[in-house]
C-alpha cells in the first residue's frame, strides 16, 4: 500500500473541509427538528455540525449516560500513564455553547413512518430528520459461555468505563510471571488495531512491574492492521513477552470457563491469570429496534449521505454503519458525522448534497513515546465507500525512534483535537 505522507494527508483533509464548506449557513425555508440518538464520537459531532451548518435548526441529542468515557486512549489507562478521569467527557458545552437540547434518557422505539421516537420515561418526540449513532453491541454467546455475567471475571473493556477500571485492577493484582490472555474477534469490529495496542501497553506496564509475565493474543484472524509495525515494536521493546496466535494456528476462541480462567480454541486450551475477552460485535440495540440492520448485523446506508437504505429520513453513522472500506473508528465516525450533517442541511435547504470525501486515521501507541499510524481518504462510489487509490498507508517501517516519538506526539494531539471537535 502507498505510504501517505503528512503533507498529502493534510491536502486531502483540506479537500474534505472544502466539500463541507459548500454547505452555507443559509436558513432552511422553515426551521426543522433534527434528532440525534447516541452521544459518542459520531452522534456528538453530528449534533454540533448540524448547528454549525444551520443555526436555526432545533437539534436534540439523546444519550442515556451523563458522561462519555472514550475508547480511544482507554488503553493508556491500562498502560498506567493516563487516569480514567482524563478520558471522561461531559456534554455541558453542547447545551451552553451550541444550543443543542440534551436529553439523558434511553430510546426504546423508533417509528420511522410517523417520525417519532419513544423514550423510556414514556415521552414521545417527533422529528423531521433522525440520526442514529448507536455504536456496537456484543454478540453474546458467539464464544460459548461468554455472556454479560462473564465480563465480571473476564472483562472485555471494549466499552470504556467501569470495565476499563476492572481490567486495570486485575492487571495490577496479577502475579509476576502470570499470563495475560487477550481474545481478539473476527472482522468487523470497533477499532481494528485496538487489541494490539492493548497488548503493547499492557506489556509496557508488565515490563516495569511484573517482567516475568507473558501476553498471549488468541486471534480469530490471520492478519491485522499494522501487523509488521506492531511486531517490530514488540521485538524491540518486549522481546519474548507477547505471543500472537492467529486463527489458522488455533487462535480462534471457541468457549470459555470463567471459573478456571480458561479459553478453549479450535486446537488448544489456554489458561490465564487475567483474561480479556473482546467478543464479536454487531450494531447497537436501537438499530435493531428501528429495523435499520440487515443480515450482516450492521446497517446499510447510502454512500453519499449515510441515509439508511431501509428507513427513509433516518441516517446511520459511526460503528453501526456499513461504510465500505472505512474502518470502524472514532475518526471515521467523526468524518461520517460531518458528511451526514451536511447532507441533511442541504436536503432541508432544497439542494443536492455535495460529493463527499471522508477521512480516517488511526494512531496506536506501543509505549508512551513510540507511535505508529494508518491513514486513508475515501470516496463514495456506486459500489459503496472506497479507499481513494494511492491515498492510504501506514507509518514507514524503517523509521527511527525520533520519528516514532513524533508519531506518539501526533497521537496525543489527535486525541485532544477530536474530543474538542465534539465536546469542546
């Protein structure tokens, strides 16, 4: 794959911003209500940019939780160099700075024909356009005996918050010389490089506190993003500490025993002192309730606008959407949110939405001062969202430590920027 340099990436980023700038702040013929369900990277960004593109819109964001703990940077907590409070965000600015109505409640049903949403408290709200950004749910039972109760003994920590704290405590309590097992799912799932960054930063902690310990990654796949870069870093910083078992060599988990902390794969049995099971995933609950999901377990959308192919007037963004070549990542959700917001405003103003360019980049830390990345630019086509030829790539494999340290700084800066873009 072609290695994208920063100058090229910023040029493509500018092209995307230019596409969004076509949306003028001109008012719609009549003020409309746009409702956004889900307060993660997709939903928050979309709500904010709807107001940017048309300040007269009534924008409502529905999110049951009072705070949002980010998946990005949650592995830093496991590595021991960032506190959970520093990745915990509140929604205050959405109301005070941007005039977005925030409702902390759970959506229990959506009637797309009548354009209504019903909340757990019994209220029924109407909308003109609806954006659904439900994230992921877990396919409980896909790994035999792994159910919600099992996550107390074998945390997933793939939805950051209490599970992150639980996994961190188990890591701290693990004996020196113990085994930390990570079960990585088959594609597609949220944050494809995430399990391997997690292995790296757990190793960073263990090297300093429990150096005789070992990490084993049991993987349903035979490949993963930035594999060569990860393995180079592992050999450099954590030689002999991290073992990756691909699916073809018996890495695919078949069942678990939460009492004995055992994972059975198709070829072998693995006993751990701490077991981190990242289960297979599908679109979040409300996407099923609203009939937005197809047989794949994800939501088909129009490539140019992210309008649902199943429900007119409903847009699906973020991890739950089938977004072609785009990964399920925070940056992808942020980019999709802006495109959907622009498309909704254009439609309400009686104009054809602009042709979008979408961006995604993902930074991974192998240590606080050692980062790697992968980036891409995407375009809507008749066959869905496709990577622009020659636009994507990973960090150069031959880069020196100074380059990796700069990548780590970019990772920290990216996190600050993307969270400020939604919650700041």
